C-alpha cells in the first residue's frame, strides 16, 4: 500500500503487468479530489482518454460531467477512475486477466482517497467490485454496503450514447442514481 500519491502514480506509469501496457499511449490513473467523498469507477480508458491521459474526457465523460453538474457536485467531492488504467484495444471491455492485473491499483487509489461512496459505472465495474454474478439492470439505483462502504451502481455513460432505443431512459436512470448519491452526501456527510 502507498502513503503518497506520487509513489502510487509512478508505480502505475511503470506497470507492465498485462498486455495492455504494450498498446497504451498513456496510463490513465484518474482525476479529481484526492480527498473525495465519492469515487466513480468505470471500466477502462477509451481512445480520447488514452491520448489525454485522463479518464472520462471523451463523449461518455462529457455526459458524466453534465450529470454531475446537474446534480450539483462540486469538483472537490469526487474522484474518477477506472478498473483498468490502460486502454483495451478497440475500446473492448477488459478481460479477466487484465482486471486481475490492474485491480490492485484501484485498491491503492481507494486506500489513498478513503471515499464514503463508490459509484460503479457499468457492468464491468459492478462485476469487478460488487459481485461477478451481478447484473447492472437488476442492481442499478440500489445501495449496497460492503465493509462500511456504500456502493451505488448505474449505467456507464457510454451505454447511454450507444443505445439508440433506450438511451433517454438510461440517461434518466444515471441522473436519478447519481442524485441519490448527492442526497446521501447532503444528509450524512
């Protein structure tokens, strides 16, 4: 475990624990407040994130930013990261070996940040952090507690952008789910 961000970030940037290291442009560690109350976790960087070295800066990130603003989150309330720190080729979901190789980095981020709430953005985050048999459609919007940490799951913003039929409904669900997190912070923190 790390006690300093600089040491943690240096270790992430040097990581070659899986094949994703061979094709990345940048290691995408995270962005936001290091003392955030809420940790948002997606699956992995996309093309724009790999280029810029920051998570959620492409179209899905723009949607997430709009939702956070609409829910009146200030930038010091959250930190955004991913299950894997390197972009899977063609934006595919990370495989089990890649998740296993990278999950320790996320654990270290968690230990450094010490959030009160973790928001799982999408199925990969839900299966990696809550239960490998979970289905996002069944647990989204529900509070789940593990080891004194509250988890909220919602759709990944990219799922909204790619869903031609149900995108507007999913966008409302994301807003509602993240608003529940904001309301919890207002009532309990």
